[in-house]
C-alpha cells in the first residue's frame, strides 16, 4: 500500500484525495487545510484525517480537531501530493519535503525547474520512475500532450500552431474574471507551448491564448502540420482508441462545453467531472497534411488521473500502461 | 410497487427517473424521448426502457430500438410523471391520459386549472391524496412554499413581499439569455405570488421578478410581516429544523450560489444537485415583526423530491410525513 498525504485541499487536491481512496494499492493518510471552510466540513464528513498548515485555533473553534501539522502528516506517508497554489509548492519543497526526505508530486503551477521530471502518464511515464520530485503539468498542457502525442506517434508532427481559449475562473470562484470581455495573453508564445515540450521534448509547437467569460472548460483550436498524409477518418479512429480522449458528437447534441458538462453529470461522474479530453468528431479536418481539430479540457479534473499515475511512477511501479488501466478502471474512464 | 412512467426526459424528467429507481416502493417502467441525443444514450447506458413520442426512425438509425409509443408506456404503468415543456403536459392529458384513464403528475409549467391539486409535500400533501391529476409547482414556488409555510405555522404571516432574482438559463442551455443584462419581469405581481396561493391558500403574498446572467440557481429576497414577535435566532432555529431547507453559512465560505453548487458536488450528490432550499444564516434579520431572509433555489432539482412524494399521494399512500422521510432518506437529504 502506497501511503499518500495531500497538502492543499482545493480544486485539484480534494479530487486527488477522493481518487486515492478509490485505488486498491493506495491509502490516503490525510489531507491538510489552511483555513476553515465547507471543504473541510466535507472532508470531515468523509472521514479524512485533517492536518493543518494554518492556525489550529481556526479549526478547533469550528469543532474540528486537527491531527497535527503538515510535518506530522509527512512523517506518516511515502509520498506527498502538493496541490497548493502556484509557488507555494516550491516553498514547501524547500521547507518540508527536502529536509524530511519525502517524495513529492507538484501541480502545473510550479515550474519544470523545481522537479526532476514533468509528467503526462500516456506520454512519458518512465521519465518519472523512482524520481523524488515530479510535476503533473497543467490542465491545458495535459490536454495538448494527450492528443498531440497520439498524432505524433501515428503521423509525425512537423509543427503545431494552437490557440487556447481559456475559462475565466473555476465554477466556485466568485472573485476572478473577466465576466464580460475577451482578454488576450500578450506573451508570444503563451507558456503552454514551452510547457508541452517539457513532456513531448521534440514537438515543435507555438501557442497563443486568451480568456473568455465562462467557468466550465477550456477549448483548444489546433492546427498541426503532419509529416505523413492522412484523412479525417483516420484521425477520428486514432482519437477513438486513444486513452483519456473522448470523441464527442454534435450529432448527439453535444454542441458545447455546457453539454459536455451536462453529459458528465448525467453519467453520474463524481462532481460531474470529465477527465477525458473531449474532441469533436465533426471538428476534425485534414487538408494537404494539415490537421485541424477542436478539443475541450475540463480544467478541474483532467490532471487528477495523472496525479494517481504519478504516485505510482514516483514510488517505483514500473508498468505505466498497467497504471493507466488501473486508474481508468477505478474512475470509470472508458477506452483504456 | 408503484409502476411509474416518465414522459419527457429533460432537466426534471431525467432526475425524477433516477430518483424513482432509488425508491423501494416504486419501479421505473420506462421513459420517453422525443429526439435522439446524449441524454437518450445515457438512459440506454442506465438500462432504462426507452419509448418514443417522436419518430422511431430517429432512434433506430442511431442504434436505439424504442420499446413502443407513449401509449404503450401508459398501458404498463400506474402513474405517469409528465415533465414535458410548458403546455405540452396539458395536451398530453387530453390526448393520452384522460382517454387511457391513467393518473398523471405535471410540472410547474402547467396551469393550476389543468389539475385537481397543486403540490408541495410539506405544505399540502393531503390535498393530492388519490387525485387523478396533480401539479408539482415550479422550482421558485416550491422554494417560497417550503420556507413560508414554516414561518406561517410558527409566527403567522400578515403579508409577504418577495423579489425573485432568476437564473437566465439552465447550465446545459446554450440558446437562452440574458448573458449581459438584467431583465425585469414587467407584470405585477409576477406569477409566483398567485402560484404560491395554489398551495398556501391563505398567505397574502406579492412578488416581483427579474432575470440575471447566471445558470446556477435562483435567489429570493423575502420581506415578511409577521403576526407574532420573534428574533433572528428563533427563525434560524426554525429553518434548521425544517425539512428540505438547508441553512448555509458565510462563516464556512458559502458566500454565493457558486459555492453552494460546489458544496453539493463535494458532498457527492448525483449531478451536484442541491434539492434543499438554502437559506443564509447571516442573511436572516428581524426588526419590529418584519422578517428578512435570502434563499437560493436549485432550479434543476428541488422539485424532484416533490415529484416522488406526489407519486405516493396520487396513488393513495396516506402518510405524507412518512413519504417525505422515505424520499429524503433515499436521496441523502438531511434534516428530516
């Protein structure tokens, strides 16, 4: 049993905690909370042990007795998943994980330079095997890597030009925007392109990005110059058999990110999550070795699968394909 | 076993279908679909029998063989829940349910005049006992009735002035708005006031309404002139013990409809639903026999509970309180 501790119990952390409890080879030792809120109440309801990175008084006055500090949690685990906000992970590494010699997994808010390897399970599982510090890349980078890796292996990629149309804020987030404008990212390339190359080292990719007023999912528009000739039908078949990619169909009235989220709810997915990258069947086109496709990314959940596989990789489970199958099965993901 | 058929498989219909399958005293005989879409694919995945109100060809060409027509479904059931769009229910009553002599439950889009009784379980269960046609009132009316009934029984209501701030469209709905304005309802009173009186016959209520650009929940601002003196603490205690009402707290960082929805997701509720009417603890105030409170209504799910209880009432189950407890327990609703 791999003993796992969660540091940071937000959008990703709470999902990884639930996912760990579904794995037969893992045990969730506990989570940490920084301040008291409804998420902590739900963690208590689920019977999770709660440690704290903040003031214990804040918890006790609300009827929750913390089991100890983040250092107490570290003492009981084989691996920490650090899902704290951007840059806190790196601070935690230096302050806690290195001195305590505990392995740790970080999220996409941290830099590649902070870790030994960046990770997308179906692309480069082996690079993280037995490493000390691994970074699960961001939701957008994960989405790009999953589909581009499949395209690269089948048809060869000359170059990629992609536009990320990003959701403005997460569904629970009442502070961020925009709520009524489109905001371009004015750095070229956007960070997504270089970030893809931390996983797919030889893929020539250039990305631009913008934010739009929605909370549900991101959307990517991809233009890929291929080395080999192909057809839209062949690419469709490829995506249908690629793990953690779901082909959705306008013909089934899945015409929008809203309807993808509704589908996930109807399927009974916990929290209505859709961890698969969703590619529209009717949005795949090929013209003179140029491939076009549109994909939607559920920013809250796609990387949850990678976190579980990264736990196995970092603790020495050698078979990446087997890990992907175990994770998929536990989470009800089709097509592995 | 009460044999139930669902006609109309949209926002409410699909939820009622799932809820029926959770009741020990009910059996879902089948659902009807009008046209092929992802909801029908999920119904098939769940093993529901699919009947059709539309062209069977539309289903068969997509690999789904309908079990028959809506009339075939009616022949197999004790009661129909009709969750079709506004006005279709009344047409169905005349075209199918009356000639076939089947009992039917309608939703809030239909008029009170179409049925024998309008229904909110904790307010007037007995009025629907053994009736032929019953209407579960709209999500907003249900929300008003649940809290106002409790206030009326405890403190007596002189009059109510309430403002409904309504969500613009459901989360899956990509066609309706507004997405960037506030739209007042320019009829006084809005239909909600008179609609409340179809359930709480003696409550003097006047309502106004508007639509705002959000999909998650409605919000009501209520001003109630009471007959008896009380305090905010007493009202809080009343709402805490009122079934299907949930007190939420700013102190737990539940500051918005967005965070209520996130809480429901975290709790593991199917589709992230919150069928309880949510009243903010910090939003309850009393001044000189005037009571103020703010409540949020999950328009997609609150009436699902009433539909289940209405099925029992219409088929002769006498104990309304017991029905509420059975429904609550099956759906994981606290506080019954």
